[in-house]
């Protein structure tokens, strides 16, 4: 049996198939930011395509979380642009920014659950704010979101955040972030402060969400094991700039001494 | 010398910036009262906390203030045989001044501190950021319901304080000064009627005494929320914000009371 030959095109009007790039969902262009005399970010540029997961790594205090705040426009850069789904968010009014933020979900380092609300009410919060849903629909979507992070509504739904463990809080934070089905998920140090076992569980959870929800993710972390597991691209910050940008394989093979020091 | 000037410049700039931020926050919070979505549940919850929650201290404040007013003034008035006018003194003092101001100071201590502490701890635990990220304006969700609740509840609490203070004065008048309740209440009514009526129903003194708490309610809510949202530096920062909120609100209440009194006298009385 002959080996199949690759098809040849004889008709010049038929072009060779090309790889179609997914649209850019999050883009930073030449961002500069200083707090007083303290320069934090200098000429930061990157783009994240739909379905990709960008990890921003670097030592503590280098400005990783600041980039997340710029993406959310909780901070405004001194110069440069942040483009979310085609919109330069620094040109928008506050009300317009609130609408853009509805496309995003954020998992905070310390979960940032509303401590006066139960787990159910925390997860239901974005649904009640932005959608005209009946209580039954809200309950169904809360149950689904909690189910995706392996939590039971019956067991934990009516507990207050103070009654949860660190890992449970993190999961509820993720459930709240995905409840309104955002396009973009942002994670701020998702494994920090957790024991190694719970940390690995959260990493597996993030991988599963990326697969099942097909969201675009930006993960800020200094946990290289987690970063290598969840990201498609990695940007390493150092001296206010991006000193390395590449895939997890490229960072693992990099001979840049700063990168090697961090990876090892 | 140069360092002193620089330091002075720094503090002046910070104070001016603070006033500007406070004003912007107040304007935004007031504008949102009429803007959708309305957070009625949050507003009712705050009305319950401010109104029902403060009822105990307001009742005690009113009762003892009225009693001590009657007791102290009776010493001087007895010398002139004027104890029958105790009702006038207690009524005028309570309705015009002590009711509104003492209610506001007590609520500032209790509710203003609570607002600063709650919003402060939400700030340091990133809950305010979480609201922003979830596409909800924290001013609309947190500040406006507190402002609206304070604007509604402070006049109601003041009416309660005034009433209880007058009742407290009556207790002393009847038990200690051998006046009849009827005589005392006539005396109270007379002093309120002397100031004249608005729309032939509301005594001007009562109206003036109810305009003040609206301003005081605004001061308490906005100062508590402002310092809460300005909190930095973890739990220690929450403590600092709480103290600043109570001190600033108390001073503002007393200062604004003076200027309001001037304005109200010139509009209603003169």
C-alpha cells in the first residue's frame, strides 16, 4: 500500500491553507506607570489571544498584580493603552468600563469574598447585578458554578466566608468569577497561601476551566510549577520591564541567567 | 526653614486634596440617589442599622438630657420663683439645639464609626476591588444607601430624642418641682408656639430642629464612608480610619450647627 501523498494544488486560484490566528482579547501597548518617584512599569507590551493563557511571573513587588489592575482599569497607566476585546479601556467613561468589566472574572489572592454574604449570595452576586434572572435560574447557575469547582451548594451554600477553609474560599472565589460566564479570567496568585496539595488541586481546577469554558486567562504568579501547568505563554517581569516572553517550553530551555535563576 | 515650608506645603496640599475628594464623593453619592439601579434592600438594611440600632442610645440620651436640663435650670429658676417656666427652657433647648446635636453626635459615634470600619475592612481585604471588578460601582452600592438611610433616619431619631427629652424634663418637673404635667406641657407648647408657625401647622422651632439633622445625617454618612474608602495599611489602618471618621464628623457637626443656626434664625425667626 502506497503512502498517502500530500495534496498538490494545480489551480492557482486555490491558495495553500494558512493557520488562522484567534483574535486578540487582551492587549497592552507600551505601558508606563510610576507611583510618585517610584517607576513600576516601563514599556510593557503583550497580547493574549482568545483561548490562550498568559502567565505573568516575577519576584514579589515587581508589578505583576499592578498589570492585572491596569487590565481591569482599577489603575490608569501614565501612558500606553490597554485594549480589551477591541476597546481601549482608558478612553471609556466609568460606566462604560463597568460594562467591559462584566466580560472579565477575577480570582483574588485572598479571595475577596463579601464577608457579610453567604457562599450562595457571593456567587449569585454578579448574576443578580447584571442579569434579569428569576431566583430559580440564579440558584441553578450558582449550583452549576459551585459544581465546576467541586463544591456542593447543599453543604456550603449558606455558610459565611469566615466559616470556610483557605482552599474552599479560593474555590468560591473562582465560582463567583465564572458565574456570569466571562470571556476573560484573571487570577492573582491563585496558589499562594495554600498547602501544596490544595495548591495542586487549584492548578488542576484552572486547567479544567481553561479546557471546559474556553476562556482567555491571565495568571499572575510566582509559583513556577503552577505557571508551567496552566499557561500557553509566559511573560517574566524584571526591572520594570518584560525580560522574557515565550512559551513554557521556551522558558524551560532559556539560558537567560535571570530566567534560569527564577525557574530553578 | 525650607523644610518647614515644604512640610507645610505638603499638609496644605493633602488637606485641599482631601476636601476635593470628599466633595466629589458626596456629589456622586447624591447624584446616584436618583439613578438606577436602586439598592432598596441595602438602603432598608442601613435604615434599620442607623434607626432601629441607634434607638437605645438615643432614648437614653434624650431622657437623661431632659432630666438634667430640668434639674440644673430649676436651681436658678427657683430663686426667681420661675419654676413654672421649666417646660419652656427644656422644650426650646431640646427642640432647637440639644436634640439635633446630641442625636447626631451619638449616631456619629455609633454608626459613623461602624461605616468607616466596615468599608475600611472591605477596602483592605480587596472587597471594594471585587465590587469594581464585578462591574458594580462601590459608591452606588455602598455609599448611596448609607447616605440615603442617614438622611431619612436622623430627623426621625431627632424627633424621638426631642420627645423623650421633653418627657424627661416633665418627670423632674412633676416629681421634684411639684409642677403638674399639664402645666409643664402647656409651657413647652407655649415656647414652641411663640416662634410662630410654618403653613400654620409646624412650629418654626420644630422645623429648624428638623432641618439640622438632615445635614448632620449627610455629614455622618459621608464622613464614615469617605474615611472607610480611604483606608490603607491593613487592620491598623481600619482603626485609624474609624477614629478619624468619628472625630471629623463630630467637629463638622458642631461647626455646621453654628452656621446652620445663623442661617435658620435669619430665615425663620427674624
